[in-house]
C-alpha cells in the first residue's frame, strides 16, 4: 500500500469511495435516512476540491493505483476526514492513514489531534489512542446523526 498526497484528478474516485463506504459500512450504525443524507454530501465536489487544495490530504492506494482510503488534516490539528473503501476494510489501510496524519501533525508540532468520528469509527480511533471528549449530534440537511468528538495528545 502506498500513501501519497491527493490530487484533484482523484476527486471522482474519492467521491465514490466516500459514498460507497457510508452506504455499505456505516449503514450498520445509522438508519437509511441518515446514511442517505450523509452520503449525499459526497456530491459537493467544491468542498472536496477545497480540502485537497488547503489540507494535508492523503490517499492510500494499491500498486495498481486503486485508491483504498483517504484522510486529511487541517493545520490547526483537526483530523478532518478518513474513509476506507468498503472492499478494503480491516486490511490495515486506516492504520497507515492514521500513522501518516500523526507524522504530519508531529511535523507541524501540533500537541493534539481532534477528530469527529462516527459510531462506526469510534472503536478504531480508541485503539489508536484517541479518547472521547463528548458525544454530540450533527445536523446534515435536516437529518440528525450522532458522533463523537475525540482527541489524541501527541508527543512532539
């Protein structure tokens, strides 16, 4: 698995991965209305383009250049996005991406990472040393979803 910076040409694959993961993986923890509202956010390509251009945005890919996951970090320490392709779950992709985000955060001398994670992702983030600050609800186009604010203290 290779980790590299995301490029604008990755956007169609990133959108499909984002939506596919939500529709198939997150559907075990969220109802159909919540999943549909959340996945629809993937159609906002202007938001994705902005993230690729302004964040530390990485993709994981196979030797055949198939994107298997992505993750992004804001300069202020917000671990903004992380999604792993539905067909590459539990194969170490998320761990590679988290390691890359942590390395970048340490390079930026950030003392803490903050992530807003789904019910589905919470156990994984806990295994990576993140702790829950609080449970919260978010509104996505009038549909309410539960998630968690989590933090990880870094050694810099």
